[in-house]
């Protein structure tokens, strides 16, 4: 079993910070997942902030650290790009110059679909697979739901409603990518008034969409100043399935004959169970290891990420 050398670009929360106080739990970060998997070595990191870089190196036992990616001259098997989105395009270009076997990039790939497509094509030309961290594509509960929809486990899908906050591209793209995975292509029907709860260039936007089978999809907005919000409800012919807490939990309510009203069917109290979101980062690096060592397909790619970003831009059209 070979060990893959990793370069992590950016030393913030998603690089390793979220896992610093919770080492005994399932990892939520790149460094945490690489370390827990055991088949990767975090060989070096990049971070312009000296204090943050030094803290990351100490926390994760990283021997080499640099202020800028151009300073890294060694060969790495995997480059994890965890820098701010505005830096992704240049970081991907610099990573390709290092000739890695795979790049694992935080979402969105860049700030615009046009720039993201250019980055995706550069990776293709260099024959370097590009994985994009739309995390729920590695969530086993999502995979089960996708199978259930395809086999019509609860009958026909009638409608989908969701609610999110903290920016259409920043957070909504996760929701759209998940819906594209589960439902296929989506068509924008109408767009509501944006909610300014993130950055001026990336408000949270309510939107009405349709699937190719004319199933209505409505995404409403909360406000990021209140609390984190990322939920979906799927109304089927015989049940309602709800993703709660961003996928940390799921609720299933079945249709039953009403005990009060003869001839009517109502939903039961349902059951709530843990989701698979906390397994997603471990499964992502397992997928990456399989891609690098055995040519296995990636669950989340630059190409699939482009569909979500293009849909975000279509929603934001004047």
C-alpha cells in the first residue's frame, strides 16, 4: 500500500481548523480526513499568514510550510486547495506546475463559471483529475436517497422544498449540486428577491425550479445572522423525507390511514435517524486514493461542479 504525499494550500477551518478540538470524532476537514485515513502524508502546507501557518504545522505535525505555493518545489501526489475562492484559479495553475496526480479543490472552483471552466479544461489538458468538495456527493445517506428516487421506493416524487442561507454561490451551490445529483437537470422557473446576508456579490436568492419531469422545486431563504440553515424536504406519493441539519440527520414520515377522518390518509409521526454527512470527508479521501492508485471515477468532479455554478449564474442573471 503506497502512501500519497499531500500539499495543503490554505490553513483555515476547512483545511484543518474545524477538527482541531475534535480529534476523536469523524473528520470534517482535509487534514483530519488524510490523517484518519492513514494512507496519506501531509508533506507540506501553504499559508501567507505566518501565525496561522505555524499553528497548522504544529497542530498536524507538518514538517514544511511556505508563504506562497510558488515556493514549494517538491513533488506531491495530491494538492488540496483550501484557500479563499478568489485565489483558486491561480492556485490551481500553480498546483498544475507541480505535476500532481490529483487536485482536490474546495467549492466553488473559482468565482465565475467562465473562470472555473478554464481551470477545469487546464486540468483536463494536463491529465490531472480535479475533485471538488461538494461534500454530500460522498454522503452514503444521499447515495441511498438517490437510489430510492430512481427505484420509486415511496412512489412518485411530487415536489421538493428547501431552505438555505449565507449566499447562493457559497452555500446555495451545495444545495443545487445535491439536487442535480438527485434529480438531474433543473430549469429555472422564477427568481425571488435576494436576501443580503453574506457578501454583496453573493446574496441568498429564493428560486423556483422544475426538473425535466416537471417536478417543482422551491428553495426559500433564511438569514445567516440567525443560524446556519441547509435543509430539504422531498414529498413522495407515500412518504415525506426530510434532510435536517445539512444532512446530519434525516426524518422519514410514512402515509397511513387516518385514525380520525375515515377515508383520509395522513403522515405518521415519523422516525429521525443519523445521516451520513460526517462520513463524507473520509469517503472523499478514500475515493481520491482509489482514483490516484487504481483509476476509479471521482464522485465529485470539476465538470459536475460546473453545472451547479452555471445554474447559480443563471439564477443571478439580471
